[in-house]
């Protein structure tokens, strides 16, 4: 079985694959002070509840955008599962994708993993739209090459910033309001965030297509708020909730497949 780990700025997601089957998936908040022992004890209980033997893990792969968390995650794999983890970004890990950027090493590993999975599933050219701590747009050409992207503040981050910067603005839930014009403060904030992001997504996708000279570029959405925005944005053709974890599985298999 494979232990796949995606460490984002907000959450760390752990998934166990038995072939193509997900035997368990869990998440915890990203806290860089959390030690490998703390993670090991926590995962041990979850493995027991899911009836997954710890010694059944034969491989591990990590994608992290939080460098300070990498040491604990590697130690977790080594000490609690007796496996040497594969880490996205390490020189020996092949993605089968050219990264056409000024500084390829600066691209978040989760964005590269998403690009690999999306191109494998849907072909290209395409845009991967990820609703995470940041809202990111990643552009992949027809051959699967990573061309670059866009990083915007995440939806929840925008709400938090409004709440913290303005004394009379409350924290609000992200919802699709019925009307664009809000009749109270909460509705006005929800409209500004939701319809503001819908307009941003539509506008940026149009600009990406125009710059690339491709009118039929596919758009794939992933991340926690992807289902909500997919309903409102006609340009999004595909929704995939586990794109990162599936991409980790694909990359692990590619790098462990027997050489021909």
C-alpha cells in the first residue's frame, strides 16, 4: 500500500492507496511544530479505525509547500512505516513534464502534481483551477508541459482580511447569494466575495485563452470550494476533488515502474 501526503499551507492530507482504491483519507491542520511522533500516534489510531495495518505500507510520497514540515513528514515515514519517502521536487523524481518557467524550483509541488494528474485525466491544453489557501490557475499545453500560472488570494483568506481590517465587517460563510445587490452587510460581503471571484475566474480564463490563442482550452477545478464555484462558472468543465492525491499516486507509479 502507498501512503500519499500532501502538506498545504492550511491542512496536511494523508491518504492510503491499495492499488487504485483509497483505503483511508485523513487531514490535520498544518502546524510545523508538530513532531513526527505526534503525527505517528495520531495516524496509528486512524489506521486502526480504518483497519489498515501499519506494516502494509510499502511506499510513501510527499508533496509539501511548507518546507518546515518536510523533516517531520520524512521522519514519520521512516520511523513509523519503515519506508524512504519519495519527495516531489527532489532531483530523482520524474514528473514527465517540462516546467517552462523562469525559476522552475519556485513552483509549488502541489501545483505540479495537479498538472500531472489533470493532463493525464483530461488531456490538454487545460487550466487547473485550485481553490486552496490561495486561488491558483495553472496552465498546461497539449503536450503536458507546465507553462506558468496565476496566484490570487484564496476565498477564505479574502474574507478573513476584510474581517480583520474593518471593525464592522463580520466573518461570513462562503455562499452563493441569490442577488448581486446585498440588502444587509452579510449579504453584501457574500456577494462581493462570491460574485467577485466568479467574475475574476471568468475574466482570467478568457485572458489565458486569448494569450494562448486557444478557444477550447479545458478547465478543471479542484479544492474545497470548487463544487460551489463550478456551479456558477460555465467555463469550468470538470470537477475533481482528489486531484492532488491521484497525481501523487500517478507520479509514484511512474517513478517505481520497472525499466523497459
